[in-house]
C-alpha cells in the first residue's frame, strides 16, 4: 500500500531530515539524508538553500521515493531511509569513497 504524506513539519537533524507519512492509519517515520538534499541543490543550482528549504522544494520527489522503498519492503525499526541513489542522484566522479 503506498504511503501518503502526513501534514507535519520536517525534523532536520545533522545527517538526516525526518518526516512522517501514513500507511492507511499507521504512521511511518521516514528520513532523507542531508547528502541527498545537498546533491538535489547542486543539480539545479539551489546550493545556497538550507537543508530545510531543500526538503520543502523537493518534498514531493522525496515522499515518492520513500513510498516506493516502503512498498518494496525497505523499511526497518527506524523507518524508511531515502538516499541520493533513491532520488536518481549519483556521487560526483571526483568524490572519494568513505
């Protein structure tokens, strides 16, 4: 069952922005990495925006990616994690593996 957006403000933390979605009547905690948000900003030259502003700008795509992951069973006790790969963004060629 696809998730639907919850009417709430995102919770921005240092490595992730947390937000809630719904599976019918069950809330599902979701998270998009700050790295994924920064990469979104780089793609369309929004690099000056804050993490929260980037989340709001790309919220629909982020929620769609979270719902797809959830439907495919990629959820654990912490919820659904959305990364740059889930948003179709790849690391730059000069990025160093960590």
